[in-house]
C-alpha cells in the first residue's frame, strides 16, 4: 500500500485514478483517507483509531432515536426513502411515482386521484428530494421530488408522509434539477427541463434542432400548479436558490445545443444561467408573456440572444453539473465535471450584473482546482466546502474564502483534506447544509459503484451510501450502506424540524373525496357496514377494528365493478390494517382512523377470501372474510 503525502510544492495537484478508483485503503475497518495538503500527516494507526472513535460516536443503540431524518430519492423505483442518521437505518419508503402493493399506492382510489392524468404510468426516476423552507430554515411541511423519466414533480406531506400532489410539467421534457425557494418562504419549487425539444412538440420540426429549446420552471408550492416558465439557451442540469428570494441559478452542459455526444462537448466553456425571479414575476403580473400550444402557462423569453432582462449567462468551465448555494448566502458554486475546477459566483454582485454595471465574468470570484470530476458541493456552516470528485473517488474539503484569496494572488492552500470514498461519488449532503442552520456534523457521500464493498449478489451490484463524520478537523468514514436502484440524491434534516402525525384525522383531505362519495350514498363511514348495488357497480362499505372486519362476507357477480371502502376505527398508534383479496390484485393499507378505498373487477365465479395483511393483533390470522362471486 502507498502512503499519501502532501504536495507542498504543487498544492493544487490531485492524484489521477482509474475509472473505478484504485484507492489507498487505510485501517482494518476500511476507513480511507488523505490528510489536508500541507498539514501534518496522521499515521495509518492514528487514522484508524480516530475513525473507530468516530464510529462509536455515530452508533445509535437499541431503544435510542436518530438525530436526523434523511430523505433519499429512490431513483428508478420512483419512491422516496426515509433513513435515520447516523444509524443509516431505513425507516420508511414513501411510494410516489411507482406502484407499491404493501400500501396499495397506485392501486387505491385515493392514490389514483393523486396521480391524476399519469395514473396509468407505473414507474419513475426520482432524483432530488428537498424540503420546504421559511426564511431559509426547514419548516417540516413538505418534501418535493422530481420524476425525470416522465417530467413530473410531486409533493409529500410530512405530517402523514404520503404524496398528496403530482404535477406533469408541460412544454418540457425530463425534469432534472429541483430546489425550493428559501426566502421568505417556499412560494415556488424551481425545476429544470433538461432535454431540448421542438416547441410545441407536436410532430413538426423533429429533425431541425434549431427549433428545439427547453425551459426553467416554477411550480406554485401550495397549489401545485405551474406559475411560469423561462425559455433558455442551451439546456439545464442542476439548480439552486439564494437567500434573498430574488435569484436562482442553473448549470448548462450543452451550450452547443447539440444532439449527439460529440456536439455537446465542443465548447471549452458552458455557463451557469442566473434568473431574476422578481423581474420574471413582474413581467408575468403585467401580462408580458406568451403561451405554447394548448398550455396556458405564462412563458417568458430568457435567451441571451433575445437580450433578456430575466437572465444572465455566466461562463464556467466545460460541462458543469451541480449548482449549490453556500449557507451564508454569499456564493453559488458551479461544479465542473469535465474540468478539475469549481466556479464561485458572488451573489452580492448579481444586482450589478443585471443592472449592466459589471460583466458576467466579474461575478466570478474564484475557480479553484480541486481534483478530477467535481460534481456537487456541500457546506458545514463553519466556512468549509465539501466537493465530490467522481473520477478521483474522493471528497475534497476546501475553504471558499481561501480559494478566493488564492485567486487574487495570495499564496494560500485552500484544500484542507481529501478522503477516499468507494466508489465514484455523485451527490453529497451535509446535515442541515442546504439551510441557514448548517451544523457540520455529518456528510453523506452517495457513491455510484460499490464493487468490492459488500457480499456479491450477481451482476447487478448495490450502490454505496457512506456516512462521514465532519464534526472535527478531519473527515472520518463511519458507515458503509448498500442501497438499491440509483438513489440519486438525499437531504438531511434535524428531527426537531419534523412532526409526523401518530394517527390520521377523520377530516384529512387525503381521503376527503371518498368521504364525500360515502355521504352521497347515505353512509356513515364510522358506523355503517353495508353493500350498495348500482347496476354493475357495487360499493362495499365496512369498518375494521382489530381483529375483525365489519363484514364477514359479501356477494358480487362476475364482471361487476367492485369498490371496497374500509374505515379503520382503531385509535391506537401503529395498529394499521390491510385489505387484500385473493387472486384479484387487490392490496391496500388502512392506517388508524384512515379511510381507504380500492376499485376492481370481480373475476371468475368462485369463493375468494379477503384478509388483513398488515399484522395487527394476536388473532390477525383470523381477520378475514369471504367474497363470493356468482356467475
């Protein structure tokens, strides 16, 4: 094994590794690392001991609770996962864009209403979960998540941890980067259309890329309706918002407006697009916008070629990826991807940029070289930044303030430490790091490859989420965690910010439409157990209380459209019931005090048992009934 040594003569030099990171491994626990360039070097033994101590501090013992909630995107599963941090225990999965049989998501009438016009789509590609804010602080109200595959944005209520709204974004394709407005509150959810398409995309101009474009999108966070869209040059990748409420920014890796790999890589510099949200709002309010096709969404032109007052295009090195805002509100950081550098943009210079008092390059205050493949940057609230180096398979800890000093000619080493991770890190996030409350305790590195880190499970490998202690001067790896199906991103919020409900309330809007339908049928959901036949449509109303259903049997006919509505009368926390019908694809969750409904077609004549499939009672196995289907 090779010991790492600081390069004091060339402080910006970084090691070049193979694609899957032939890393130096230090310590029996698999902790790996390199100390800060120019700083004292820890021995391998000392580093292993420090990492072991950090692991002990991160242990959550039986009966103890985690300090943080982590909201993970489920990637190709289309869901959001909740993990406890620092234990890294998976606590819950929230189905969003997928179909999930344990809860009945995508099967129940309530979930189909939430999915709306996309209810027939049973998959998604969930990327960026982010929580709503008030004055730059998490408020525990909503988590938003995008579906790149099907161009959708969804909202999760944090009181019940259920998705309650899904919006298909018009006029664009492939929603990628997503962030929330931080100040004064989350009025908008900002999201990027990544792929350029003809406008309108109605079958014309398919082979004329000069007619393609994409847009920056703002979604009203409360109504979950479109607020406005901004046409841009090039494409859009990742985005973030400032702490004044006026500016947002997004990276572009295809300023060439190409359609092939070679075409998208011609330019040595692409750009970060800065948006003046206040100017856009003013134009929309004044009616100075257009619409596209059948969509009524206000669209303004933000292209530089149109001399737009709404945008500025700041040149940054080749193919930037992540765009992150420092918690002190001073900087946007655009991450280079195909350049070893990141670009620091001073937010306080943006008013002068839009006023024409300075040029785009004047807003750039540093371009520090960090290593190969910088993708995303996180912050600890103590003046340090942490950038993932995809090709180097490292986390680079560095000082933006020192990088700016070096950019201005001072001899200062801005790189504090590099830590090997396994392997190819994409997103990384610090505890509370996307808010004013960044506390610098832990960092998550979401590694795209796991290779030799876990037991082999076939050609498809899990990915590797690594938890790193950043509370001291040295980063220390404290946990490896295998995870499935490309969990693209995550966010970490202190448990004090989240107040989940223990029971459903009977007036919850989540099942309000079902309650209204029952009222029309003259049914009291908390008391009645009855069958209503309306031609070939049959509605079965029943209660549940451990360990019985309100109806032990019901009879329908082959081909009937059967709707079963169940109200759980239990008022005890965690006593959830289920409802499943054999050989009919019927499965749903009914939480305490919840009403759930599901509609299906009665199959061939015969006897079919229905039963509770969420364990609820010592007599859980006896909680069942008969559905008799007559010819």
